[in-house]
C-alpha cells in the first residue's frame, strides 16, 4: 500500500538549516553564539535597568530609562528579524532541470578528450555595459545569479551573499542585510548609551559617598562598564565597516575577494557612483519575497503496512488485490535446472506415451520408477 501524506516543503528542503513555528522561523544549525549574543544584550540591559535607571530617573531625568527601553526593544527586534528570516536562499535545481543544464553544458563544451580537464562552467552576462561571470554550483546544480555565493556552513546558495554571521545565527544576504545593518547600528548606540550613563552614575554617587564605596555599593555597574568597554570597539568598528560598504554598494564577500579592486581595476557595475543613491538602494529599496515557499504544501508517498491517522491510502495497482493474484507453477523454466523428485514422473510419462500405444495409457494409475527406465533406454538406443 502507498500512504500519501500532505507535508510542508520546509520539511524536505536540503541544506543545513533549522526551522521552527511550522517553517516561519529559519536559522542555521549552529546557534550557540546566537544564544551568547542574546545573553549579553539582555543581561547587560537588565543590570542597567535594575541599578542605574532608578537613580538616574530621580537625579537627572525620567526620559533616560524611557529612551533606553525604546532602544533596547529596537535592537532586539532587528536581531530577531535578521536571525529568523530567509536571507535569500536559492532553491536547488530539480532532477529534470539539472539534466537539462548538463546537456546544455556538454553541447557548449563539445567532446572533451580523456585526460584533459573540462573547461570551467561559467556563463557571461552583461550588467551596465560590463561582463559579469555566472559560476556553476555543483551542489545546487544551478548557475548562480550575480553576487550570489554558496555558504559552506548553511550549505545553500544565497542571493547577494554578504557573509555568514555566527552572532546572529544566520547568513546575511539580500533579504535581511538592511536589518543586520540596523541591528549593528542600534547596538552601537545602545552600547555607547549604557557605557556613558554608567560613568555618569558612578561620578554622581562618588560625590556623596566616594569612589571606592560607590563601586562596592553598585557591583553591577562595574560589570556593565567592562562588558560595554570590550564590546564597544568591535560593534562600532563593524558598523563603520558596513557603512563604508553600503556607500559603495558592495558586499563583504566582494570586498574580501577583491572583485572590484583587482589588478584590472574593474569597476563595480552595481554602484551608482553616488553615496546617497547607494545607501537608498540598500536601506530603502523594496523588500524581496522569499523564493523558497517554505510553508507550501506537497504530497509525499511512502510504503506502509497500515495507514496512519490523517493519511490517505491508495492501492499501488489493481493486481495488488490478493483475490486476483495467480500462483505460479513450481516447474522450472530452464530445462537444465534441477527439478524436485515430485516433478520427475512427468518426464517419464511423456517418454512412455511416445513409445507405447494409446491402449496402454492409464493416466489414472500411478507410474513407478521402474517403468521410466526402459523408456529412457529405448530413446537412447535409437
């Protein structure tokens, strides 16, 4: 019996991604560093809200904790939006599509002699009067679009691939790059904000009770200052680097490979030669839909002895009914094949019919082995 079950497409998608909430959440399998990011942000902000905000709201302004809460909520929203979204994963080719592409490649390359290396699988396209090479992905069986690359960690081709960020637990690509940049920018502001008001809090308390007593009374402030001090340089530096890339309309992958700054000095065909236009395209451009259709429905066929709950069983064919099946004879189809003893008398009866008259035939009487031997001897003597 064939069990036909309706499943979601995300359950059968290849690659090294994990899905939650019925395919709505998509992340990489390696999420340990992402949990560390959540712990650092939530832990530092919790200490700030518990120790500094009550004192600063009374002695300086109640707007300080309000602005900190808003900034914290925005940081968390951008982090989750970056981590839980599809970065722009490209679907792999179906077997029919892969075979068609292979036929095209063989027809274009011609016959390659044995021992010779086949030519690289590359297609050339023209973008803004400049030739751009499309490389073939041997894993996804497709020619990757411009600026796309295969992520070795997620094992997927990502459109406008920037990099794989373990801090957010996902790839950064065409569909979530702006949220990643807003996350780093807002996190830089939040880190500077907490670090600055931690210093202000220590200074105001030191005026009344001294610097040493202030550190003893507020141990959480010391921990916040240390965390913010060591994370400030990396977060602010990362934000500045991506600001530079956005102004050039360039990705981290292209900058590392030197795609537009090599020996030939090939210019970036995607740049508008204007910082404002480049920033508007990256940060204010349209939101591209996902091409994976993760929550789409598909039928899955599997063989089973008994149907499961909610599954539709379909018979394989009409002949699978036990009542209509016929039993095969035990006689061998090959003459030289060994036959059991029960089948041997049939051979002797055939030889006896050829040597005796019809009157001597007694099909109802059993044939003894001694009656078979003379007939066989007569055949051999002719």
